[in-house]
C-alpha cells in the first residue's frame, strides 16, 4: 500500500485518454525512448535539477542528475499499465544500494506524439524496493538486427 511515507509520485499532464493504439505507429522504439529522455531532462530542469544523458557509458541509469539522482527512464509508446519493468542487474543493485538516489521514471503514452499528454510515474525508495521483492530474474542474449538485414529481408519477402 502506498502511504504518506512512500516514495512514489505520478501525474498525467493532461486528461488525454490513454490508448494501446498509437497515433504514430511508425515511431521506432528508439524514437520513443529519445522522446521520453528529452521529456525527463525538461522535467528535471523545471525542478531546478540538471540531468545529463549517460546512456552508452556503463552507468546504472539513462540519466544522471546534478543532485545525485541516477534515473532509469522506462519509455512506453502506449500505456505502461500492467506491464513489467525490465531492469538490468546493475540497475537492481543500484536501487538496493542507493534507494533514495535511484529513480525509475516511467514515461508512457509517448507514441501519440504530444508531450503534454505523456504519463509520468517516479518510482524510488520503499515503493521501488517492494516492487523489487517480486522481481523475477531472467537471462537473455541480445542479437544485433541491423537495418540493412531487415531491409534486405523485407525486400525479398514473398520471393522465396
């Protein structure tokens, strides 16, 4: 149960209806993530914090804020309601060792294109710790799937 001492905040910027049917279905997953990152950097700046992009540098989160926050952004094209949060082992470790400084920002409804209608939830502290108690460790292998291979495969579709 979320109580007065819990660490979670949520808001939806507008009352725009959430949908699982995106208005921009061609928006790539990377574009969804990039839009969510821009949104979070602006969110942090509005609160007097400067966040910098730390993706690709081995950091525990996507962003690092000048107040010491480590922020993992989970971006969803549609609604995140009822979905799983995929965290890397190093992110779980950061959440456990830095419970007040590690934040998971869930940004959803991104694919519809209007940042004013994005949803936002900040998970950290005891709320995130309770969620992590129910975590289900998994192992997977990432296989690169270059655009050239995708394009060649779709260009030859139906010819075999």
